[in-house]
C-alpha cells in the first residue's frame, strides 16, 4: 500500500469544471443516446447512420478515408460494417484499382434505410440546435479544431 501524495479535492473540482475531454465525452454520450433513441424506428444506431452517410458518395470509397472521417481504425470500421453487411445494406467489394483494397458501397436497400433515417436526423438535429443557448456553428468549429 502506497502512502503517495493525496490529490486535493480542489483539483478534482478543477478537472471536473475544466476538462475538455470529460465535457466532450459527456456531450457525445448524451447526443448518442438521443440519436440512438430517435433512429431506432429506422433500424439504425447513430453510429450506423454516420457510417452509412459516410458511404453516400458518387463513387464507393475505400476503407481508409471512411475510417479517417469517422475517427476509427480499420479494425473498428470492419466490425461496424459487419451488421450493416449482414442486413444487406452495405457491400464490401474489391477495389478495381488495387485488389488488396476494399471499396464500400451502399446497396439499394441500404440507401432506402438511410433515406428513411435522414428526416429523423434532421428533426432531432434541428431540435438540439434550437434548444442550445450557445451558437452551434461555433461549437462545431471548435470540435473540428480539436479533432484535427
């Protein structure tokens, strides 16, 4: 048993009040719960919605850029794709330019599922922004700066 120095409770209060990571995690969890609840009738979680939106491009993207956009490693992205692929909403195809690579494509059924979720996302997103006292654009820009 160590008799190391005690951290004063005032330090705990300071961290609780100022830690950007703590506040970002709390906000992310609260937003995730809100969007998960709202998107449930569409059969999606907020993570699946974001992933499928990341695939909604003119050309099927490779895995690397999608993983970077979503701040995931490729292993986590692969795991997140499995249930969407099993439902027939996403196809994982060989990259015609590099057979070792994979391209990710929304299937027509996936596009239909995503299309049904977009109005839900819009309504919830608008309600969240309308309920904020702070400027949502400033918050968005600050979060982008921190994530770079």
